[in-house]
């Protein structure tokens, strides 16, 4: 029977097949449908035929065995006229790759990220709506074209997709304009990945980020951080986005007390300040304290970590944007405007790319900010506090920081010495954090052994106060109720190994630590070292085993002159 032959032929291409004659009677169907349909019965048993014409390519909705099918009508003429209903299961996405592929394509069309995919010949086979909006191209025109024709570059070897096909390796976080609209480049932030099957690359795709949405999220995150900080601290006297004042800066060392006194004096003058200190020394704690001690204390304190923001977003984040500046740009104020008459804290300013430093320098010099894409300027009212975890003079020597930017951000500067140069504070924080975490964990712990105590005092603490706090918290958690002492065995394994290795190295070198010298000996030792180095500060600091800022502090402290 011809109806059976054509049905079985089509069976391998669809989920179900029903063959009808011109009178819409069932001539043949899949075996899986046998319980629902009898040969010779009218199709109206499962499909109401009142408003159905069964025209070519007409799509009908059918329910069989509790499943929903789409039935596409096909006409076939041979010895007779046959009507084929090609069924597609809409409920089974796991075993139906066609339906799953359809759903994935719909998802790709509505997501905010741009998606563009090419085949081994470099032809664009997928280009979604978000990519179209970002690059300003017509996807109907670019699909099917080679990448080099779509983006108008002559050498196909310049194609990143072709490179990824060749190497099989992804390309991460690029910021580049591939298209131009009316001569204006359309920059996008994107990454490119290979799709591999059976060890071969069969396609390459790029994911492009919608910059305007990223910036919106960034501003919302900053605002939420300020709000959460106020709630968690539960302090009724601070409502400006800060948590700390000078009263929160702990320590007993003479050096720290002198820095606090110096910072309090600086805060009264509303001047831009650069805070220099290693990671974990409390730079943001000082920045917030400066703000709360200044006449601007009622204004907002806005903090941003310059190292945490992608380079292509940092400019628009700081200075703001106007609608139309680039694809997806909206009217958005930057952080300089957002800080109003308060304080803008630029943490890790040493991470700002050299290309952006000139614009930042101009803003700080002229005290006007211009949004990206705008010709209008807005006065900058806020005080700017910057922080660097690297020596600014060394950054300048290495070409990582402009000298003129340094002069703008450091009308005056505060240097926070590392914990290893403040032995009194090491002891203070050991006792302080033990008390804090005993209270937090409702736990009473024994005294610290002499060996561990001595080891911690001699350790260099590269992570400074933050590292010490982390260690004490771990120790309090690990010590047991039956332990007689807090000992080296209670240190986390990685910290124990790190501390003991450093202790062994110190014993091997058998050098007298600079911090152990008496004040009179320090003065003579520093003077002699400076003369031997012909008063080259960097060279003398390296010989003494301390930082440049620390050496300058001791020169000032002892009144040393050349």
C-alpha cells in the first residue's frame, strides 16, 4: 500500500506521521499512535475540522496520549492524493533535539548579551538582536557573509574567529570596535570561544557584554553597599555611607598614634589626600575616618576600587555618560558628580591605566568633569582621597603613574607603615582579636604558648592586620576545650608552613632585624647607611630592609640631614 510506504519513509524525520486520503480518513499512522486512531476513522476524532482547511504547510495543534503535538500539513500526489500530518512533540525537549534547538535559539534572541557565531569557512551563522543593537549592523545582511566582508577588513588572517578555529583556544575579555556607523566606532567588550566535537572545532562564537547594563548594575551595587553598611553597623550617628571614624583605628605604637594625629589635622583642610600602605594596613579605614573628621562629614562618602572595574567601564563610571555616546549609553552621572559635596575615595588608584590618568589629572586640576560624549562640564565639589598599595615614586620610575597625576592626587600624603615595623601593634592585635573572637564564638581559650607568641612577633606579616586577624580567627576556631595552650599546631596548615619557613630563613641569615635596634642605634645605623648609599633613598631602604616611605619617616623622625 502506497500510503504505508510514504508514511514509513517520513517516519524517520518526524516524531509521528498520519496519512489521510482526500476524505480525511486515516490510511496509516505510527504504531505508537495505534491506541488512539483506528485505520479508516475520520481525523475529526482528534482534530475538530470545522475551521481547518488542511492546506499545504498549515500547522495544527493535536493532543495524543496526553502529549501536545504540532501537526504540519503536507500534500503528496502519486497514484492518488494524500494528506500527511507530520507530528512534532512539543512536550519532550530532552529527546527532541529540534525542539530543544528551537528553544535555545529563542533564548539567544532575548538575552542582553550579544551572540555571534561563525562556521569553519568564517561565515556568520548566528547574530542575535543584542549584537545587532551593540554594533549597529543589520543581522539579515551579515548572516551568511564572511566575517571579513561583514566587518570590512581585507585580510582574513586578522579574524579572531579564524585564529580560534586554528588554535582551539578561547580569547578572553577584549575591548574593540569591529564595526563603524557613520564613521563612529562601536566598541564592545567580548570573549570568543571554540565549540568542539570529537576533538575538532566545528564553530566559534563570541559573547559581547552590554555596557550600559553593566554600569547600571555597578551603580546599584555601590548604592546597596552604602545602605547595607549603615544597617550592619547600627550606628545612629553615621548616615553618609561610612562605617569607621578615628576611634575605630586600634593600636598602641607611637608611629600609629602620630599618623592618626597627622591625619586628623589634614582632614580639617578639605584637601585631596593620597594614602599609601600595603594591603591590609587599613587604608579605607583611614579614608572614612578622614571624611568623618572633615567639614564634609554630612556629605556622602563614595568608594570605588579602581582595580575591580574593567578598563573600558572605568572612565564612564567615574565621569558619567550621555545618551548616544556609544551603543546602549544612557544619561548616567559619574561618581565625581555622585559624591556631590562629600568625598570620593579612589582605592588602588595605582591600577588606573595610563591612558585614563591624563583625563583624571585634568579633572583634579580644573575641578570640572565632562561626561563621556558630552560637551558640557559640571563643577567637581567633592574632596578626592586616593589610596595606593604600591610606592608612588617607584610607579613613576617604572612609567606606571604619571608624575603630574601624583602631584594632583597628593596635595598631601599619609603613609601607613606595615605591621612588621610596628611590633607593639602586633602584640596589641594578638590580644585584641583573641578577645573579639572569644566573644563572637562564645568560647574561652587558654593562653598562647611562648613559642607561638615569639614566632608571631617575628613574622613579617605581608598581609598586615588583615592577615593577623584571619590567623587569630582560625586559631580560636581550632583550639579545643582540653588544650592547655594555643600552640603552633593550632595554626592552619598553610599558615603554619609559611610562618615556620620564614622563621628558619631568619635563623639562617642571622641578621639583626632593623626593628630590634634601639632608637639611638637606629639613628646612627640609618645615617651611616644613607651616607654609604650617597643618600639614594631607594638604595638605602633596600639595604635596611624597609620601604622607602618607612625610611623617609625615620629620617624625619630623627631629623637627619645630608
